[in-house]
């Protein structure tokens, strides 16, 4: 099965109708119903943090969406672990000349380990590492 990695960018765009990428994310979601998505708890933390100051209504929507993601049969949410932190931190230390966040480094490490080449993101950092950015 071809796995696609879903970055916080994708979850934010889906959850936020005001996001400039909302329609594109919805289109992807509607046109790729057979896609198997992979994400991480770190990415979902980043997603929820994005809505931290957005008020009760948007926080409720984000929380509900997070629960749906975690319980969806076609989405694998990888748990945080000391090992995932260590692998991401190693990449972070090896890319001191880049502006990669630790969460992105963890995501990149997960993608390399699982052989995932396509990323639901607009973040150019993934492109710098050789991944195919889908937005």
C-alpha cells in the first residue's frame, strides 16, 4: 500500500475554511479516498497548538478532528517515543544550517524509515530533503 505522510499543514488546511489551502486540501481528501495516510503524535501536537489561541469554537473543531484522525482506519498515527525523538534530534543536529523544526525532523525520519516519498505539505524543507511535496 502506498503511504502518504500528512504534515500539520494538511490537517490545519482541512480544519480551517479561512486557510488559503483549505480547498486544495479538501480536493485531495475527496479525490484520494483510497489513500493511506501516516502522521505522528508530534504532528498532531503541532496541529492542536496552531489552534491554541483561536478560541473555543475552533479549538473544539480541532479537537474533534484530531479524534477523527486518531480513529480513522486509513490513517496511521505513530506514537511519540524516545526513539522517534532521538532519530529526529539526530537529523536536527545534522542540519544546523537549515531552519527545520524538530517536528519536521521527526517527520522526515519517519518517512525515511517507512519509505514514504510523498508529503501532504507546502513546507519547502521537505523538498530540500528530497521528498515530493503535494501542495
